[in-house]
C-alpha cells in the first residue's frame, strides 16, 4: 500500500469526507530537501468533511495529523492541507 493509499484510508475512516484528494507532489520537489527517489515524500490533501465545521483552522490541522498518526506523518517530508467543512 502506498503512502497516498494510507493517507486516503486514514482520512476516510476518521472523517467520512464528502470530497478527498491525496496528491503526490514529490516529483515537483526533485533536488530539494526531503525528496525521495520514487516519490511518496510530498503530498497535498484537499478534504471537505462536515466534521470540520466547528473546528478552528489549527484544530483541523491537528485533527488531520492525529488521524494520520505519528508513524505515517514521520514518513512524509511535506504535507500541504486544504481543509474545509
């Protein structure tokens, strides 16, 4: 299972989103810090879920990181989040 698949599964389980995109942007960072051959190091997540409705921006980011867990987050060099309800 790829990291993108792991991210998708964790976020679907935690938030039952109406919309979810997990985009591997690693190739755009070739030659930069944290780049890993084969990708799986830089991701953009676009997620829309009612669960985020009453959360502040910081709380939303913390909730996503908690859902992913420290092991998976530790394997990702960069994670850009676009979160809304």
